C-alpha cells in the first residue's frame, strides 16, 4: 500500500527565509501579488519589509490586513472581493494561522467564486486557486505546509474543515526570526497546538511511515523548547528549533490527519471564541488519557520522543509520565480552564450535544485510535469542568 504525500513546491527554512519571496515570485512568473496579513503584522513593520523587498525588484504589492483571529465567512469576504476586482496573480500570506488560513480561502473563492460551505469537507478541493507564498510568524499552526483551512460559519457557530490539494501553498518560507517578537501567551498557545499536531498525527489511524518520521522529529524539537521560548522569547536557538518542529508537525498532520483533540477543539472555539491553540491545550491531557488504552505503544513513543520518558521505560510508565507532563506543561504555561477563560458553565453544558455532533461531523474523531461516540464526547467535554 502506498501513501500520497502532498507538500509545498518550495520549502525554505531558516533565518531570513522570508527574504526569498521576491525571487520565488519571479520563478513562478507572478508579478502582481496581494499581501494578506493582519493589522499587527502591519504595526510591527513586517508587511512593510516584504513590500520593500518586492519593490526593489519592481514588484508592487497591495496589502489586505483585515483578517481576524479564527477567520469567518464574513471576515474573508472583503478579501475575496479585493482579489476579484484587483487582477492579482498571487498571494503572499504573512502571519499566524489565521491570515494563512484566510489567504487559502480567499485564493479559492477569489478565483472560482461560490460560498465557503461549497468547499467544506467531505468535499476534497483539488482545484488550484491563486498561488500562495506562506510566511508564518508563529510556531504553531503549520498552515504553511498543510492542505487544510478552517473557516467559521458564524450563522451557526460551526468551524468548517476544508481540505484538499487546492489549499496547499506553493511555497512556505519558514523564518524563525519573525517569531522573536511573539508575546508569551501566543508562544504558549501556538506551541501546544504544534505539539498536539505532532502527537495526533503519530497516533492517527491514517499515520504512515513518512508522517511518523515527521511527527516524532517534531516532538523532539518542540517539547524541550516550549518552556524555553515561553520564558525567554529572545532565545534564538529555541525559537529556531520550535519553528522547524511546528512546520514538521504541520507536514505530519497534513499527511496523516489530526484526531479527537482537534475534533473537539473546533466547536469550543466556534461557540466560545477560545483561541484554537488554547482549546487544544485545555483538551490534550483529557483526550490523551481517554485514548491511551487503544494506542499504548504509540503514546509511549510520544513520551520518549518528547524526552519525558526514557527508552528503557515500559509503555505503562512512559504513558503515566506523558500524562503528568501534559498537565505540568499546562500549569507552567498558565493555560486557563474554561471557567478561568470566562466561559459560562451553564452555557457550555447547554451546547454539549451540538458540539459533539459538530466534532463528529468534522471527521477528525474517526482518526483517533479510540473512536468515540457522541455520548463519549459529551462526557469528555464535561471533564473540562471537573
């Protein structure tokens, strides 16, 4: 049995990798890019740096900076309209997962029209939109190397999973120097998101020898460095390693899929506006404990790759250490509970059935080593309040 691997055509990694954008545009035969980003990237001057580098090669790039955290159908519409009226031939996506996810959706809708719901999973989107050069500024989502985008339908608070080759960027420029200004909260949330990607890719029912190699190396790079970058954002060596780890984790889950944590996380984000990485962090210890009995060796491998268990530890001991580490990590990185985040318990409990249905509909829980029923998911959600 063979495994299909889908990657960006160009992957450039390391300090100042983002400076390759002008030459890559030229190699693609593109001359009129739209920079899709957010207002913070403009305020920090990152968008201006890209614009200036392009102008040095006589390429003029406009900026669309109205993307929002956890992009919605409404938030991408202005970008779609700008693309359709502006005669752009390419997109430079600059920022964290939200601008890159927004750019993916705008690339497809801007070229083909239609509604985002038309492209929702289980449809596999193979049509190629405007070519995207993705420049991530967080070490977390891995969106620069995935064939996935998540867009919320605000009419029913559903985070729609959209996937297929059409959403894969043509190029990913992974420049860790762009993460040095990240605040500690964002560093923590995106870092745990990346760790979750690696773990879920490794235990996924769709895992392969290829995705395993990426996932294990991602865990080796992320786990020892997450606390370091949280406490000292200027630690270049740790930033470099965790940035590469996040990209490898993105490659792993894009080619193996995520599982139950992500399936349950998306409805929490949609209904209660909890940032994606944060809701993953809230869920990771509980879902891991639920799933371990169905993949004891795989989770023990995760513990060893992360450096929290020794190679000679038996699987049971390794998994006990893994659970202790996930809880300790949340404590040290000050991951709040839902209650501490400000979610109403009464409102949360009233949404359990809807969230469980949305989680199952995404397809991600079906990749989990222990496949849950809707009732199981409801019970797992309840444990977030224990």
